[in-house]
């Protein structure tokens, strides 16, 4: 059975999220950490070898 | 310091979006060719006309000779005789306008925010050996773009005397006020060749203006092709396949434009083209070298008679004047040519690289199989090799050098361990803290004989010194060179 909020379906019978307009702090952190858990990292180093940016990316084969 | 593989934006056929790619050999060569464009935006060896900069180029003046009419006569009673009428005369104009300028230029030493130079793919040590981005060091940049760029310019014929894009930034003489793929250094001619315009003098015009000439203006121009003339230009996309860099201000990865690339590479090239002993010192001459552009020629008419001419205006006005006659010929003694010259002599200079905080990087991470050896070899011809037990052959060119030309004398090298594990079964050598003559190749290596899988990644840094004497009392330079290896844990 789909889940609706104020008449708008937000979880379909196929278990897909729909019409999610925002996330709270907790959910944002959860999504962020899920991406980090993929461990697919691009690091940017300056010429002295110091890491200045760390980019966490989605993976072709998600880590479960 | 080492040769790195730059990155660029590319969208091969079938790709939905452009992606970041390592440049292949062709793309890298195209960037090397583009060095000519970069230099041409602000050449450090150049010519100016009628300024106060530099010095007057030796061999002037440019001499221009031409005939002018004599002053006219008028009488009320009769025509003045030929003897009474002023003769034609030869005028001489001397032009001393050409100036040779060698701008003050030093080799750039900075690395602003440690992100001044392009980025390359970089593998870190540790458990997650991923491929990342790292900014080149200044010496990486010199090895990757400056030195090969200069060599490409030489190979493409920078000093061969033509005025194609391969000679961008060189100067030449032209008679065109709007030469194609070039720009005049001044609207003021270098010199003018005036020749009497015989047909302009007529009886009915007495008194004729004394100087009536056909002029040929000679200008100095600089070869100045647009950036689109080079192979780096992708005409389909309208973009330039130039290296990527990390913009520290916006924290964005960006692709160089022709302007930003010229601003980055140009100062290095300017140093080489204006520095005696660099191997690329460039100058101009009026006496010898490879000719650039048109030959300046002084032509004047050779009179075939006095040119005595009369004009009756009225009974009180009998006019006479003598005009230039004949056809134009070249005055060989006044011919001048502009030449470009190059001094290929190199001032021998020992130069190591790396600092304690930023040593020269090793190329790769050999993995231990119970015994791993990595290090460096300093060769008698001035080159430096990496040593890696996993590579075949074990020694391979790092792209770095310890001296900029084949050594003309004996130098001495000393190795010491600067940092690295002191674990047992790890040895450094073969010879530490001893001055060795570089009449043979000299090696510094670390050998780790611990069982594989018993330790993680390791790094060692070697301190390298080169002196001109066997006792090391005159140390010419010091550098730091690192190496990595993986234990498999």
C-alpha cells in the first residue's frame, strides 16, 4: 500500500520515493553518509602534496 | 621534478557529455607547439621603431637617396638659360629608428597557493589507492611544458627565417602596412625609399614642387597568428584542448584558455629567449644570421640629361625649371637586410630539486613480494632515473636532470637518508655520506626485505648533494628525492 502525505503519494507501491521536497538535518546527514560509505573518493592535492578537497561520489556498484 | 601527463576536457564521439581525460602523446605535442603562441604574446627579444627602449641596432642608418627638381626661375624678358636655371640635386635621408630590446626577465620561482600549475592524476599510498588530482610543482611544469616546448619550437624551425605560425613572436621587415597574420610594431616606417616620380614633373606645372617622389615604406612587423591557428584549437567545439588546473580562488577545476596559458608559460619562455647561456638566446642583426622579411632597397633615377624645361605664362613671365629624368636603379651599397640570430650555447648549471617538505616524487608504488627495492640513479650524462624492482628494465628515465647539459667537468655526489623507516631488514645505500665522483652512474636505493603482508605503505626521502670537488667544500646544490613502496598489509 502506498504511503501518502496530505493526499500526495510519497512512497509508491513499488517502494520508490516520490515528491520529496526537502530533507531535515538528520535525513541530509544520512544521505550524505550513505554516499561517503561508497568510499568512491576523489582527492585534490596541491603541489606540496597537501589534500585540500575531498569529494565523495556515488559508485557504479553500490556498497551494501 | 618529473614529466607529468596533463588532463583536459574531451568529448569523444558517442559520449553524451565531455569528461576529464589524460592527454595522449599527440595532444601533449600540440600543447608543446602552442608554446610559440604563448611566447608571441609578449616576446622578450624584440624590435621597436623610434622609441627610447633598448639600444640602436648596429649597422644603421638606412640610407635613402633621391633626386629633386631645382628651384624654378622666372624672367620678364626671356627664358633663363639652362646654365642660369638651378640644377636638380640629390637628397639623402638617413634613418636611425630601429631599436633592439631584450626585456629584463627572470625565471619564475613561485607557486601561488601551491596550485599555480596544471593538475595530473595522482595515486596516493595507503589502503585506498585511488586515482586523484594533484597540482604539478614548478619543476614538474618546467619538465612537462617549458623544456619540451622550447625543444618543439626549435624542431618546428623558430629561427628559420619564415613568417609562419611556427615563428610567432619573431620580427621581420615588410612593405605592407597591414601584413597578414602579423602586427606592425609601429605605424612609423623603419625607413622610406623615395624615388623621383619623373612623370609628375610637367612643363605646365612650373613651378613644380621640388620633391615629388614615389615612396615605399618599410615597416617592422611581428608574426602574430591567432590562437585558432594551432592544433590545440577544436574547431568543432570552439574550444582549446589545454591543460586543466585547480582554481584556488573559486575551488573549481578549470581549463586554461589561450590567454591564461600564455600568462603562465610565457614568463618562462621569455627568460630563455633573452638570457645568454640558456641555449635559446635570440637577437636581431643587420649583418648576419637568418634573414627575416623584405630586403630594404634604395632606388633612385639615373639622370639622362639636365631636365631643363620651360613654360611661357605671359610676356612678363618666362619660367624655367630643371626636373629629374631617367629610370630607377638600385643603389646596392645602401641595401640592408634584417637577420634573426640564436645562440645555442648553454651555461652549464647543476640544479637538483625538491625540498624537505616537498621532495621530488617517485613515479609509482612497487609492491613487496618479500623483497622490494626502489630508488634513484644519477647518470653521468646529467639525467636521473627511477629504480623499481617491478619495472623492466629496473631503471627508467624520470625526465629529471641534475645538470642542464652534458657535464664538462667531474662533479661529486653524496647521498644521505633524510627520512624513512628504521625497521630491521630495511637498508639504505649502497653508499651513504660519502662523496662519489659522477664519472660513473651513482645510485641511492632502499631495500625492504621484510615479509610481504607484514607492513603497510612506506616512504623514504633521500638528501642529495652535488659538489664541484671531491671533498664537498663547494656544494653546488642540494635536493630531496622520495620513494614509496607497499608492504601489502
